[in-house]
């Protein structure tokens, strides 16, 4: 009997950029234990003077772990190298099931301190490289039974604090995240596209260079991202369009001891920038499935709701007209977290329409998840729905065309709210 009979990624082919070391290699080794095929798409063929590992040493480790390895020299700035590696992968393993866009360039410098060649490097590797590698793999991914693209990029938070100290780097990483937004919707039902980001600093060779001696004591091992990636890549392709933080996901999967991931157990780790929506996410209390398939906290319905959210729905109910119902023909459900949160609805399909606390009288066409505070801002014109969606503050599941119709109605209601 094969030792990989019950292994979820057995026989799957993963194309991983930047897999010769660090996070990319950790994800590769985790999959290799299942008996997966790994395409190591990275630049380092000859030993680097300061960075450990090459595509060939990584291949040896992958084979030793139980997988099959195909080392390919790939600089993601060179489209032809990407295409050649994809063709070689398909010829060797018969297809591609998973793409991990891990290769990245980093320079945490201010605008005046960032040389043009560094700007070009970050944009070429992070944004263009991710886009072109995805483009090259997608025709083959669409033939897989459970295809995934996973980008190592952050939830998008448009707070200026994440831009001011390293504007070029943030733009480039958010470019990778925007690939998730666009491709998840473009290939919905065909290929899952998600993003993964660490909650804390991760110990890699790059972190050693950035942080200097002793920085590793404030970092976690790459294992935490490998475990989180494995959870994502073994989910069905319907799990798509999510911006996932490693610790948040693993807690939901039942992991309780995170000291096992620490380089120095018991010490506080450096935090990485993540979106406020993900950072504030709680795992206690009543749980309900949200727009991104994740669990969001909902408030008890025992007490009659009051406050800004309740007042907003009261005004919406009073402003409803038959014309709104006739022209919209949609039912909207809101899953709100925070003060005055819970499940709310706007029914613009049933005769006369309705708005208020609780689930709608009929199945919702659109489910929107966000914080109560952002909901009030959105419905009073202080936060544009498009910006809320692009920044990760608003998550939408269902009919996007109806969601756009609701946005148009909001612009007419703003004067009354």
C-alpha cells in the first residue's frame, strides 16, 4: 500500500516560485511529505555567497521528504523562462494543479531613498512576475480537478501608515493582492485564488539581512506559513478570493499552541502589517459563515438593537419606495461585527420592501460582511462601497451586479441618512 494513500496532495503538481529557500521551500517540503510533485522555479542555480540553498539542494530535500522535484532556473522577470518552466512541468508531470506565487523582492526604504532599479525590481518581481506566472499556469490549472493559486501577499489596508515608510514595496505587494481580487472573480468556479500573509515576522535569510543579528528571536519559523498554506491548498476550489492571515486560519483549524512555531518560545514576536478587519477578527462567541467562507462573530438577537446601525436601518426603511423595489429586485443580507452588529437585511424584491434586524424573509441574493462602524460610514456617504471592498473592509458574496445596484441606491439615500 502506498504510504500516501490518504495524503491530500499525493500526486498533485505544485509550481512554486522562489522555492529554493525560505517560505517557498517550506511550503514545498510540506507538500512533498504527501508525495506531491514540486516544480522549484527559482533563480539560484549556483551557491550564493550569503544566501543558503540552490534549486538543486532544495530538490534533494524535497525528494528526501517523499516528493518528486523538478528544479527549473526561473527569474520571474523573464517571461520566456516562466513559459519554458511551465512547459517542462507539464511535460514531466502531466499538468499543474497548484501555483504558489512566493518569489518577492523587498526594500523597506522611503521614496527618496529607494533607487529606481530597486523600484523596478519590486514591481517586476512582485506584481509583473506574479501576473505573468499566473497567466502561464492558468490554462493548465483549469484542467485540474481542484486547482489553486496562492499569492504570498497581504490583506489590503489603505491606512497611510502602511505606505509612508516603504511606499514602493507596499504598492508592489498590494499589486499581488489585487491579482487575487481580479483573478478570483475572473476564474470563479474554475480556479481558487487566495492570498496568505503572516501575522508575525517569519525567520528567513531575507529577515536576517533586514533585521540584523538577533532578529530571529523575535520571529516565527516558516513552518507556520507552510501549515497554513497546506490548509488552503487542500480546500475545495470554491474557497476563493480570501485574504488569509496564518494564525487566524490555524486557530480556526484547531491549533492552540503557537509557541511551537517560535524560534525562541515564550518571546514576543514582531508583528507584520495586516488589515484591521483580519486583525480584529474574533474566534469566540456565536459563529456564522461570512462572505469569504470564514467565520465572523455575530451578536445575540435577544435584545432589541439600538444605536447608529439600528437608526440607519430605520431611515432606510422610511425611505423605501416601490420604485426602489421595482428597479433593484434584490435581497441584501448584512453580517456586521462590533457594536450593534449581527444579521440585518434590506429586501428590495418582495412587494413594498423591508429593512431591519434579522435574516431577510427570503434567501438573500447578496451577503455583505463588514464592521458596524464601516457600515454606518458607507451608508452615510463617508466611505465609498468600492473603496470599502478594495481595501478589504467589505466582503461580498453573491450577485455582484445587484451589489452595484445597491451602491447606486446609496448615492440617492445619502442625503436622508
